C-alpha cells in the first residue's frame, strides 16, 4: 500500500485514497433538535482539528494505526429543510459507501444521526446489537414534537435491532418503565458503580455483531465537559476504553459513532478526548487482527 500523504483537513493529518483505506471517517455536522447546550454541528470539525495533535504512534499497542489507511470523507451538507430530509440524507450517504472490509467512524452532530446510520448497517446485518454509551436512555417515543429527536433516537433504533445501554443516569419515568417492560439491557451508572464485573456483563448482553454509539455525555463531565447536557457521575476514560477493548476482543465490531460534542471556545479537552477515542478504537481493531 502507498504511504499515507499529509493533508491538514483529514483525521490525524494523513489520508489515503478511499479504495486503500481500512477506516473511513464520516463527518456528520447535523444539529436540528438540540434542547439545552448547542453547538454540536461544530463537533466533527473540532474532532478533526484536535486529531492533528495526536501522536500517530500508540505506545500501548506498539503500532502506528494510521499506516493501515484512514480516509476522511467530505462532511455531509444539510439544508434547513425538515428533519426527515436530513435523516434520509445521512442514510443515503452511508448506504452508498464502499464499506466492504472497511470500518466506518462517524462524528456528530447530535445523537439523532445514529438512527439513519444504523438503518444502513442493519440492512447488511439485521441481527446486530447496538451498544449505546450515554448518560440518557433516549427512549422517549418523541421529544419536543419530533420522533427524530436526539431524545428519542434509541426508541427508533430498538425497533430495528437489539440495544444495550451503559452509563445511564438520567431518564423519565416512562423510559424507566419501558425498559423494565421490554427487558432492555440497561446498565445504569448506579449499578456499574457497585459491580466489579460490569464490563463482562455488558459484553455478555451483546450479540456477536456489534455497532457502538458513544454519546460523549456518557463520560463524566470532569473528563468530557463540552457536551449539551453534562450529567454528573459518569464513566471514566479507562472504563470506556477497557470496555471497548473487551468488545473488540470478544465480538465483531462493525462500526461506531461519536456524538454530541458541543465544542467550547476555551477548552479543547473534549475535542481531544473524542479524537483519541476514535484512534484508540482503530488501533485496537488492528491489534486484534494481528
Ligand atoms: Mn446523552
């Protein structure tokens, strides 16, 4: 394979032609239904900017994962039309990607983007499980007047595929009752804190083929403050990294997204965390194959 070439606008500042890429980065600067803090449409750009400052070498894996080939796609362009149209555009974009033997990492944008991405994935692998790392269960049937809200994204997804949730610490009574009634595997933060084997239990709850959606507010706000709804008492960096490593070892991870970054003008902490998280996922995927 040809060596990656320098490009300031690509994730990690290097790119390869799409045919040669093992990893595709899809920027999805979609923001239409945010309810509290705003700015998620600037998320993808902030992650790519932060990635310019990451070390290319992963000292834990003793690898330079970027040498496997990362191709950063053009950001999806949205107009001010109805959310259905934007949601369809995300679906059509993902469906048209040449994903055979490639791993897609999408950057949000608000959490609503996961539904159309997963629709495209579920057509290929209908028996997929989705692991959602999040402070919120996002299981309202509709939120603030739309069924495509960030607050109802998992309600759309659970009708297509099995879902497992981790890090949850804020929800409505209706969501709580719904989880009980439907037997959804939700690992609440208060359960995680008192269970040393929680990661094993999350992995056991997943099927063999897994898609991972990471709402950055699943992390503790001391670790990832730049999110629209920073809920106290979340997951640590190593909680998430160790869980992901375990999934990559034991399951077939087919894609992921990192959403809800709302960049702050005076702090780059969360931008950098999101960039490093994406690169750690790539590195561990490579390490697990060799
Ligand atoms: Mn959330």
